[in-house]
């Protein structure tokens, strides 16, 4: 299939049909767009088995895109940055089908606004022109013309002309010698001037001087004093090489199974010190390596790695009895990246009259997982399966544990005090018994005497 082209107007909705026949055994359809170095970034996906589409976290397309049931991608409020190549993908178990569409955004747009003053009956009309200028528009004059009907017929009023300042890069540089003399002799001072045809004109150049080990960075002018005969040669100048290149390995879309390692390298090559950022979203999702040259405004590069983590569903079941013992809550936990904290939890409440076995089934594009849980009748007490706790719950549990430990320590101290008191009491009681026995013995001896 060839390359399709969709033309749109700035601000309109871009409609991109997927020019592919839906294959048998379709797993999912996905839209992506191509970026620098033939890399790509995903923006939308629709599974053949799910009713709703999923949208990637791409800031420039947030809340602007929608993917219909027939896999047509719509982009609201077309912008200049939407001029790129979009690719529709159909994925089956055995094959991947792709079809590219090139979007062209025409930017000459005239917006009009009319406001009426009911009191005076006058109208205020505002008209604005939006377009994407090129270098050829340099020096172009823009005029606004109003045509209206007056007492003598149609009349025309023209505004003053405006010449916009259009910026464009330098394509050609030239060097010249500023000297009052046609010939240069040994011992003279000469000034070299380098200029470029860009707008704004470049302010810094590299001068290549014979006899110098390397280029000299200077402004548009470079002065040579007391030149010698060995200064004869070829003099050149060029723009300063403010380069910034980025290489991300691997890049584009990478699919890995759960538990596999993924080494990623982001290599920067620049003419000055560059700042590098890693923007990470989730284990599965977009990884962005971005570098910025602080000294050069607007010089920024980035590449994106889209990581797709695949694996069979991971299931865990738990059960808890209500505080009043009237029902039991059965929960099935399964990992799924699109849900909060990477998990989806399904819960049911039951009051079984007899022992039962519940089964939880989770299925994804790779495999189906099944797990079971035995649940006793509501009248039979049993230990609950612990649920996974959040950080807040763990803190509450820790606080409760501290309180229980405090109560236990308090009870132990109270028991110790009670034990000491009892021991003192028993000691006094035994001592008193001995004295009584001794006195009674003396009385008996006296009687015998």
C-alpha cells in the first residue's frame, strides 16, 4: 500500500481512517506517529475484545484524540506540530500490518468576529490572519482592507502596511578583509569580517587562521595585528557548531516479558556541556531521554522508548469475615498496568450456608490464569486471608501494634507489682504463724511443768 495524505486546516479536526482490512484473529489495533531518527511513539490502542480504547500519556495529544470502533483516529484542534506521519497497526498472533498516513496542516486561516452594539446599532468586526511564513515571505507587506456601502455606493478603506520580521537560519556565510589599502604589507593590522544571511544574523563565528592549531571563536570581527609574511594563506570562517545529538538504545517500541532485564543507553554528543533528563512514567509505558544545551536557547533533543511489559495474569484471592459475622468478603487481585498501583481488584460479598469453593479467572492476550479459594459456611469460624495493605493501613497497623504492646507492658508491670505485694503479704503471714506457734508451744510446756 502507498502513503495516504490527509489535508486539514489549522484548528479543524483531523480524521485519519485506518486504510487496512481488519484481519482474522485481530488482537488489537494501535496508532503511533513517527519522530526523529525513524523512532515512533504510540498514542492510542484498542483491543479487539474490549469496548473502550486506551490512550498513552503523550502531553501534546492529551484530551485531543479519540479512537472509534472502526479504528479511525480523530485529532481535535489541528496544530502545526501535527504535520507528521501517523501509522495504523493491526496486530495478530502471527503478523503485524501497518499503513502510514501523512498529515498536512494548512495554516492560512482567517477568523472573523462580529460584535453588535444594540444601543447604537453599530457593528464591530474583527478579522485575524494565521499562517506559517517562510523565508520567501521576507519583506512582504500585509494590508487589511475593509469594503462597505456608503451614501455614494461601495467604499474601501485600507490600513497601513505592516512588514513582519521573519526568522530563518543562516544558509551561507562569507568572509572579507576590511582594509583601506588594496595591498597588505608586513606589519599591518587587518580586520576580518564574517557574516551570514540568516535572520537574525549570527553573532558568533569560527575563524580558521593559517598557522593556528585550531579555529578561533570570535564575534563577526576578528583583528590581526602586526602580520608577518608567514600569515599568507587561505582564511575561512564558519558558523559556530552548536550541535546536540542524542542516541537512545534501544528506541521505539520494545516488548519484554515480566522479569526480563532491559539495558537502556542514552548517549549525548554536543559542542558544549549538556543537561540530561530521564523522564520515567511506569515500568510499562514511555521512557523519555531529553537533553538541553543551556547556552543555546531552544536547542533541545529527546527520544522516546516505549516499553511494553507482557506476562500472564498474576492472581491472589483473599477472604474476610465481617465484624458482625453476617457475611464474608471475597477479593480477587490481579496485576494490570492500566489500573491504580498496577492492580485490579474484584470483590463479592456472600453468606454461604455450607462450605464452598470459589474460582477467580483472569485472562489477557498471552494466557489465562485460574485460582481457587475454599470458603467455610458462615456458621463455621475460620481465619481470614490477609489482604494487601496500603502504606496508610500499614501505619495504622503499626500504631495499633504499639498500643497493644503498651497495654501488655502495662499489664506486666501491674502483675509484677501485684506479685511483689503478694510476696510481702505471704512473708508477713508466715512470720506471724511462726510467732503464734512458738507462743502456743511455750504455753503447752508451762502446762506440763
